[in-house]
C-alpha cells in the first residue's frame, strides 16, 4: 500500500500536509522496538535470576513495565518517536498535526490488545489497509496518526535564526499564525514553506527561501528567543 498525505488546517489557517506512513515501515519500526525490548528483558532476567524466587516476582513486574510502558514513555516524552520509529524517521502525532500527549499515547498502545487479534496484528493490519491513512484501530480511537518525519532540518535552522522584528505591526492572531508556522514548518515541504511565506510577504518583507528564514526570525523575536 502506498503512503498517502493527509491535509489538515490549523485554527490559524495554515494547511499542513502530513505524509501518513504505510504498514510496511511501521512494521519494521515495531520489529526494531521488539528487538530492543527483548534485549532489555534478557538482560534483566539474567540479573534477576541471581535472586531466586524474589527475582522471578520482580521480573514479572519489569516485564509488564517494559511491554506497556516502553512505547508510552517514548512517544510522550520524545516527540512521538520510539527508537524504532526514530530509526525509520516516523513519528506519532495527533490527527491535527499537534504533538501527541500522554493520554493519546496510552490509549493507542492499550488498543494493541485489540489490534493483535486474532494473531500477528491481524485486526490492525486489515484496518490499516482499509483506512486511507493506514491507521490501525488504536490510532482511530486515540485520534492519532503515524507520519514520515525526516530529521528536523528546518527546526534546527529556526533556532539559529536571529530574532527579527516584523515589517508591519501584527495583531495577536497574526502573531499566533507566524509562531504556528515556525513550530510546524518542519512538517511542510520546502515548496509549501515558500508558498506560505510568499502569502505573508508584507510581514517578512521578503519572498522565497529568504522569506521563510525571515518568518522564522520573526517568530523567534515574538517568542523572546535569542540567536
């Protein structure tokens, strides 16, 4: 199944194109995470094996924590990426493109108990093949989406851009729109970034790539950041 693009519109009027990841890269990422969890459990079992019956009891607790806590903690604390997803440049986000929170991550991972049925993620595979954006049941219930997320090149650039003042005074909603553009620019292609920057050229006083960089600088200025 080919990857598809989901387009959503933010309250600020910015159109986001979210490249949804298909079942194959998601399955590879899951296998990587499974191997990591297996290695952790093997190491823990060796260490706790020295404690006899007490170690066996502790191992059951650790098994539960690693199996259920591993994806939730990584997704909630590390921008929607487990080590497996990071290796495949994938990221879990909310359906509107916003970062995933604790509750959404907990729900989507708890629903794996249903997606696994009847075996080998059969329900999840069928659902993802039928859904336009390859969502499994857990994603549908939690309101999340797994997308392709290349290394955040634009985000790193934004940090290095010197703060700038806008060419014209901005209203509060216009300031929020500029900040939203800077925060979500890494989700947009370069052509889309330039297109949006050209629309608000009066604010930045520039077009094209220079307009994009100036908008990032204006956002840094509005947020009180330093170069």
